[in-house]
C-alpha cells in the first residue's frame, strides 16, 4: 500500500489472545482499575473481537469525517479464522474503511507479570507496533499510534499540535505522586517510586510526569529511538533482576532519565473515565479535545457504535459514542 509522505498515519495496536498465550488482556486495563475487566469475555476470540469493535469505531471516527490520513492496524493475529464469523466480519468492515492490517509478532511481552498474566494481554506491545509502523517510512512521516479504545472528535485540531522532531507527543496523566497507576506489580507503580528509580539510575527528576501510552506520535526516527531507549532501560533493570511490566512505567522512566524529549498533548487529547466512582475529575467540556481515550467504554458505547457501523447506520454511530459523555 502506497503511503503519501505528506499525510499523517494513524496506527493502532491490537493483540489477539489466540496467539498471545502467556499473557492476558490489555494495556488500557492496566492503566486504571475501574476499567471493566476483559476477563468477562468467555474466549480468546471474544476478547479480540471486543478490541476489533473498538478499532472499527475509531477508524469510522476518522473516515466519516473525511480526515486526510492513512490508517493501519497492527496486530499479532495469525489466523483470522480463529476469530469466528463475528471477528471475520469486523476485520472485513475495518479493511473496507481503507485500514491496512500489519501482522506483527509480539516480541516485547513481559517475561513475567505474576498473577496478572490471566488479566493483561498485550503490555508493551506498542513497542512492536512502533517498529512495524515506522518500517520503511520516509524520515518526515508523522506517525500516530493509539490504543484501540479511542475516538477522534477533531483530528485536524490534534494534527495541528504535531510536535517538532525529535519530540514524542503523548498525553500526560496527572496522577497524584503516590497513586498506584498500574494495579499490579510491586516495582515503580507510582510517580514517586519511578522518580526514586530514576535518581538511583543517574537521573535528576524525583517526581516525573506520567507518560500515558494511549497516544504516541513522532517521526519514524524519533519513535525508533524511543524503542531503543526503552530497551536500554529494560536491559539495565534486567541486570538487577527487575522488570517494569507496563509500557507506561518504562516510558515515564525514559522521560525521567532524560533519554527522550516528550511533548505533552493533553491540551488537545485526553483520557475520559465514564464509569461510576472512578475518582478522576469530571471533564466538563469533552468537545474542547480532539482525541478521546475511553477505556471504560470497551464492550459498551464503543461496541454500540461498532454495531451501528456494521448495520450501516453512520448517523447513529456518533450518538452511541457521545451518550456516555452526556453530550449526545
């Protein structure tokens, strides 16, 4: 597929549990304990299909607005037949929106994440997605990598905030210093703990900004350098018998050590939690942001929106997404 260098490239990650045998659910679940657990799905195919519903909704949020960009879906899905009829139909409809499917092996999986291996599916898969998305791309190409459970309310506004290379765009998550942002593991689960790790590794930032992993953007060279920085830090930790399970921890530590330049895009992009008692401040004006990460809406409004797309009812798709935010 020919990709025009002047156009941004959206790229999302999706891992099928049919092939990810030693780990379980998703990075979005790891980021906040109030996300509905994907363990409720009864099979690997159902889990994968839930994410494909998100992918279809996100792609539609761009295509129905005629946003000038190329789309790709990075997945470690080996055999589409493992998804059943529903999954095959979702993939077909995703591709009908001009989305290029990029099969990519899961190489950066955590070696061990304790009891959470039955709950978290593709921690750190974004590192594999970066390498797949950047492969063979022109140096000036701007690549946007997102989680699947996201929608674009105003892509042009977000693209206008593109950081200057070698900066990496991301969403800062304003966690309190001692908030457990991971929900499992004992190492580096808070901003303060990661700051202490950074100081012990030669850094100077005691309370680093938390780098959200739902949106990362940069040029191919900048993104590849980010993966190299993550791998180098993981190597240093492994030599001490330590490991950070989630990519957000590693990304935050990379920033705390000054290994890469990050540019906060939280002025145009945000994470929105919609379930009761999530503890996060209420977002008064969601339409002030052009990109929404909706981790609580997997299997809910994102599924309803996907079903509207499958039924070829685009007018109702937008309503399905907006309803949980109180602005339908």
